């Protein structure tokens, strides 16, 4: 009778640079997440502003429609009190009554639009849906835009979509380098110790175990080719994003300047005169 026992420990040694490449890849993923969160916050703020202006316009349209419908009803009330002298005045009165009905319908539709705009804005604000909100008078000013080249430079620094594509390109570069590094196998090294006893005799064995996977060459070739293809894809995506952003900026600048030029031709007194 006897007993035997053995103890071993192993430590895997990576090739130099492999751990830092994995960390760099993970850091770029964090950068992507932070850029996405920042983009979401900016988009949410823009939506709140947009819905706020929509509510402001809808409330003003509702007030104007209610005022016009009220004046039309007052006119109809005045005409009804008069005795129509002939068929023609009677037909004209009926035509005006029909117009007032249409105006009242327009007022109801404007009220519905204002209510819908209020619900959407409150939903974005995280407030009770039916909470009353009146947008104060807004003095809109349309400033001159910087040059297109300046806007393109700002987009290169601040555009979220472009930043995401740049981070993805950097991340894919790290992944390619990591795949090339992983073509060389890791080495597992560790001590071993065992002891056997039987019939009063003891045998002790101590040594070092080294483990290297085979084959030693042509490893991870498929992963390297895949990472290289994704790197090219990320570069192409970045180039397409740059061109698309430039196109959108030029289109928006042209539309903005066109509308500003048209608005500058309007007489500021026309609104009050029409009122």
C-alpha cells in the first residue's frame, strides 16, 4: 500500500504587446460608447428645441385661427340681425356663414396641432403629458453663417458621426495588429512536483513543464485577413462619411442663405397690415 500526490502550476506568457493591444481596442470601444452617448444628448436637446418651436408656432396659429373664427361669427351675427333685401344679400349671408364654419373647423384643427405638439414636447421633457406649457415670445434672428470651409473644419472636429467613424478606423487598426500578434502562439510555463511512497520507499519528482501549441507557423491567417478587410471597410466608410457630411453641409448652407435672402425682401410691416 502507498500513496501518491502531485502538484503543478502554470502561467501563460503572451507575446510582447498583445495585452496592450487588447487594452487599446477596449479603450476605443469605450470611446465609441461615450461618443454615442454624447450624440444622443445633443440629439435630444435639438429635438426639444425643435418641438419647442413647433409648439410656439402651433399655439400662435391656434390663437390666430380662434380670433379669425370669432370675428367671422360676429360678422354673421350682425348680418343675421338685418333684414335681407332680396335673394342676393341672403345668398351672400349664407356664403359668409359657410366660410365661418370652415374657419371654425380650421381653428379646431389648429387647436389639435397645438395639443399634439404639447404632448410630444412634454414626452421629451419627461413631464406629465397633459401639463400646460406656453412658449414665451421668441425673437428669432438669423445670423450670417461662417464660410463653408470653416464649417467643414468644425465638422471634422465636432461631428459625432465622423468621430465615430474615425474611432472605428483606429480600433480596426489595433485589431489588425492584434491578429498579426496572435499569429505567434502563447507559451505556458510552470513547475510540477509529485511524490509517491510504497513499501517504505519514496520517490520525488520535480520539474518544469512547457506547453506550446502546434503548429508554430501559419497560425491565425484567417483572422488576419478578416481584420485587414474590416480595416479597409472602416477606411472606406470614413471616406464616404466625409463626402456625405460635406454634401449635407453645402446643401444646408445653400438652403439657409436662400431662405434668408427671401425673408430679407419681405416688408416687416406686412404682418401687422394683414392682421
